[in-house]
């Protein structure tokens, strides 16, 4: 091997080593926050996730108040768990048994890392499939395929507003109904359900007719201008004996709300 070749090989090795160090440092960067007496640690590899962590106490205070109202040791389904912010808070604050439903391959890595960082392996279970109204394989479509990203659609062509979905990345994945998930995997039926999946909330509720009859409350994100989603979601929740207790607007001058449904 010539001196030139040796120098070239050495430079390539050093560049690759430096690149790997930068990547490792970025991926393993962590942020610690404290809310309501609960200390939590989250991996923060990009600006979007850092924003989610930074606004934890401000973005949806009603969601945190709702979690604070849970019975201790409750079973919680976090449908659309993303990187696990609310799953981890519920598990730590209320000693809840949490099933975190998240089909995004970009979020699953950090959901798992965050569970481990908070030593909640025995409390938070990852369910890496999509929920809908039927059991089948279909396309999981993403508009923002990055760590901590949202804006997705499973088996449909519409977004959270009921408009055409702008797909930038997609792959096929198994989806099933919530009722079928219990029968198939023998998982615990929830006391509380959070649903935030950017558009198919009504389909998930349709596939959860049996579960909804016994759940204590449901927090669901609804765009009230998306008539099909809004009206069908209302029907399924009312049919289950639940009552709309309160709703909180998510974005100023929008028609998107967090709706809290409770059993009287």
C-alpha cells in the first residue's frame, strides 16, 4: 500500500469516526424537566422534539389536568403516543399501566429510549401498530417523516381537516380495531383513553365500541369543521354512554379542540 493510499484511508477513517461521534452525540442528547413534582428525562435529538419538551406544561394544560385526575394504578391507552410525553407523565404521576400506541418508525426509537430513561419498562408497553376500525394491512402515510413528527394517515387519503393528505413518506403496516386488539393480544382494557392521530379519530372510536362502554373518560382531538369526523365521533361516544364534559381549543382561531368525554 502506497503512502498516499495510507493517508487517504486514515483521513476517511477519521472523518467517519468524527461523523459517528457527532451523530451519537446528537441522538443521545437529553433534556430533563420537572412538572407537578414529577422529574422526567427525554431524548432530544432535534428542534421539534426539543420544542415538544419545552412546551410540555404550556401546550395542552388540559391534558395534564386530565391525567392528574386519574385514579392511581389506572390503565391508560395513549393512542398516538409520539415520543411518550404523556405516557411517561401518567406512569410516573399516577403509577398508571400505560399502553402507548405509535406506528411511526421515526417516533418508536425515542418512545422506547424515553421509557428506558425514566425506568418505566414495567409500566409502559409499546404497541407499534396502527389502530382503526378494521383489521388489515394498509399504508401508513406521513407528511413530516422526522423524529417527533406528527401529521399522518393510516388507510385513508385525508388529513386532520378532512382534506387531501400530502404524503411525503409511506409504508405498509398492520392495523386493527381497539376491540380486536384486546381479543388478539389479551391486553388490559383501558380506564382512560387519549386519542390524537390527526384525522382518523372517528374510525378508531368506531372500532372501540365495546371498550368505550366501560371506559371512565376519553380525551380526543377533534376538528369540528371536519363534519364526518366530528359527527361520527360524537355518535360513538354518546352511544357508549359518555357525555361531553368540556372542550379546549388547540390553536387560536381554529376549529380543533381537545374534547373530554366522561361517564356520569
